[in-house]
C-alpha cells in the first residue's frame, strides 16, 4: 500500500495482526513503536512483527510503502508444528 502522510498529520496508535514493513520513499516521518522513536527518511526501511502497537507522525509531506502480511490461519499454525 502506498501511504501519503501530510506534514503534521498523525496516524494514531494501532497494531496489525500480521507483520509489516515500512519503506520511506519521500519526506520525513516519526515512527513510534515499542517505546522507541525512529525517524524515517528516504531509503530507510523498518519492519515490525505482528501485534506491536505503533503510530506515525508526518514531519513533512511523505510517501511510505507499507507491506503487510496476512496472519497465519489457525489450521496453518497447527500444521507447522
């Protein structure tokens, strides 16, 4: 998903059922997760495991490429063991 975050815009704290990656393509974003603050600038890529609360704030107009994985289904989890 391509996410456009405007300067001053915030995405409130949330979490995803699957793992995510966030790649900053343009701009500057403050990414807060697990008590840590990361400044995303063009070229930086971060990843988060499932269920980690996080929020974002645009320091300037920014473009982010967000990739989300589907969480494992219950029947897949049983078969993996």
